[in-house]
C-alpha cells in the first residue's frame, strides 16, 4: 500500500518539476534602484485522466503556493527568489494519497541590457538561476539541486508587450529541462493620474524533457494600481506527450497579488 | 438667413483662433499631444518611459528633489507614459536644479530627449539637454 502510494507520488513529481521551472518573478516591477517587492501566488493543476491509458478514474489536484520576492539593484540588475509550498492530492478508486511539502528555493539574478528607442524599449536578458532544497526529503518537488540559465528578449511600448524566454535547467538527480515561454500582450487601459491600468497577455508555455513534452497556452490578465498588482492566468494543454505513465494537466489556473516599494 | 450663419461661423472661428493663439504661446506639441506648460512647471520628455512601473520609479525619485511643490499633481510630479513625458511642479519663487533632474533620470536608466520650462509664465524656454543650459 505504501509502495503504491509512493509510486503515485513519484508520477506526480514529474508534473511538479514543470511548475517550478520558470523564473524570474515579477518581471515588470520594480524597475527603480533600491526597489523591492513581494508576491503571493496560487496555482492549481487538476488532472482527470491518464495520458497513456485514457483512464478517467484516477485524478489528482495539485495546488502550489508561492512566496516570491525581488530586490532591484538598478533597472538592469535584480535578485529574485521563489519559495513554493506544494499540496498534492491523488485519487484512485477508493484510495486518496496526500502529500504536502515545502518546495525547493529558487534564486535568480536577472540581468538586462535595455535600449531606449523612440516610444518603446527593448531588452536582452541573461538570468543565472540556482535551485536549493530546503528540507531533507527528496520527493515530489523537493530535494532536487539544480542550476539554470535563461536567455530572453522583451520589447515594450505603451500599447504592446512581447517577451521570449528560453531556459535550461540541469538537475543532479533527474533529466534536464528545456523551456520556452512566449508572452504577447496589449495594454488597453492606463490612467496617468491614478497610475492604474490593465494588461492582457497571451501566454505560451512549453517544456521539454527526455520523456516529457508539454505546451500550455492561455490568457493572462494583470491589473495594477500604484504599487499593487493582481494577476490571473488560465492555460490549457495543447500538446502533452509522455513516455512514462503520467496524468494530463487539464485546465491550469493561477492567481497572484504583489506589492512593490 | 445664409449670411447670418456665415457670420456666426466666422465669429466662432475667430474666437477659436484667438483662444488657440493665447494658449498656443504656453503649449508645445509632443508625440502628437498638445501640452500646456504653466508657470513653475518643468516638462521633460523621457525616452524609455513606456510603462506604469517606470512611472512609479521616476515619480518617486523626482518627487524627492528640492523645490518641488508637493501639493500639485502626485507629490509634485505628473507622469504620462503614453506620450513619454514628466511634468514637475516647482514651488513659487524657487527653481528646481535641472542638472539634478537629468542625473536622476539618466541614473535610473532612461534618456532625456528634451526639457521645457515656463518660469516667467509668459514664454516657454527650451533647454539644451546636452549642455544642461
């Protein structure tokens, strides 16, 4: 019984590694010297069927809570951290397995080279990252040392926003991960006097491991007012290929609130 | 009947022209927007200022400079990210230090494209950004 439970949890662990992969946090703020901020984010991956068997009986709910922080040395140099807490529930027939754990700490140093163009800016980014386990247990998403690197390009005008970010993670005990994130957004509303507005972004998230290929896509809505921002995202899988038995990710939802000073 | 309408149109047109001339002396066109610069206001066109978080950073930095009138705008500073400019309100009979403004903006990673002041309330002065004069 215990062995079966652990097998189930290991399968789920493959999913969690996708979730933890991306950095940096709060890519948009703060952009001033000495600025800092925090963000609390919640995300949920419900899954209803096995990718290989087409079986609708087993399903799971994976909830991740993140505490994210950022310190801005100047507009081009920042330090970020991300600390997850995972709550996973796996249901099969009459058995339910639960697993709660603090995840691995991810620290990154996003470095950006900005160009101020006529009515828009662009930047090329380079981000070294490190993943550090904070507890002794190696299980679902915790206990995996890793080193990552990210290369990005972003362009922004008052009306439009675009980001392309390709990254690579190497772990000491599992297959490496390659990812590509694309964000294409518009900025339909902004009030100068109150400094509030809305971004609407289309997100494409792709992850590749030796036995895993996943592409998720969907909209992101981000609203801000002065130093507070709220973000809500939906994503659906448009490609899921898996050689090892794994569950589909179904509809992904995420929401977060951040504050910068 | 027709001649009365024409007279009305001419009168309206003259009034608009007079108003436009009066305001025009205190206005500039920047990135397709007509902007009025009042007495004790400094307008700075900033390259790279395209987002609200850039606005927050500049607003915070500029409002801490000397001789800013904190009761105008948002702590003395108005930021327009759509048209990429900042207006700073000066205290009566005090001038802000333009060199400090330049250093603050460029030190934050942005570029100053142009600066306009209206210190007499009668005429807009255009500053030479390169020589800071």
